[in-house]
């Protein structure tokens, strides 16, 4: 009888926030879930390549989060890719690496963005900018009215420009077809606009 091992899904609790200062990078990345994990892998590798290798005190956490990240991208090739990174930066034996990732192989870890940010801040001593949460700014009633007014004005300008262009195109089309200047009513019918609108832009 064939038995299949069911994967457990674990939602990790939020870890205590670190008081370490955040170091910002110059570029802000997207907030797609797979994007977080891909940037997580790249950020960790770049960080520890600059140091030469992963310090012994951080090898466990580094290997674990890399394996979790790689599983989110491709579960079948995750361990193979981790072995390559381990050989370059981490330095575990294959047996040690297999034992460290044993639980993660049967458990699908789903980190919240905030939890992943705190994990990486503890590991790298800074939080990557692509995991920052932009705080929502509460607008006053006057600011809301100003924005609504501006949006309405912008919409009106776009509509006006669009109508003017439709009148111009219809006018030119009718001249090309008939060889003579069309009437306002003819332009209105061709452009699908009201006669008043055509008169407003008639020249």
C-alpha cells in the first residue's frame, strides 16, 4: 500500500522587533510574494559573499531561510541549489545540511512579510528595503477635497482633449472623403459627439 506524506502548513508567529538601525538600499523592489523570496536569496548571497563566507554563528539560520526561500520558488530543486550555495558560502557537510533541512522538507513555511523582514534584519543586521511597509498617511478632510478636485479637473482635461481630437479626426476624414468642408452636424455624427460639443471645438 502506497503512503503519501501530507505536508503541514505552519504560519510562523511574529518575532520580537529588533532595535537595530535599518540600512536602506538605493532601489525599492516589488511586493509580490515570490519576488520577496527571490530577493531574499540574492540579498543573503550578496551580503555574505562580501564577507567571504557565512559566520559559524549564523550558518544554521542562513541555511534554513535559504532552503525555505528556494522551496517557495521550486520545491523539487530547492535542496540541490542549497547544496551549491552551501559549498560556496556556508560550509556544512552534506549530512549536516540534510539534517538541518529535514523538518523544512515536510513543512511548508509561510512567513508574513513583517516576520521575514525581522528574520533578515537579525541575520544581516539590516532590513532589505523591498520588505519595508510604507506607512499609510491619514489625510485631512481638506486634503481629501483638494485631491478630489484635482482628480476631477484632470479627468475633465483628458475628456476635453479627447473630444477635441475626435472632432479634428472626423473633420479631416470628411474632407478627405468629400473634398469639401463638412457641416458641424456631419462632424458630430461621424465623431459620435453632441452638436454642442462640436460647436465648442469648431474652428
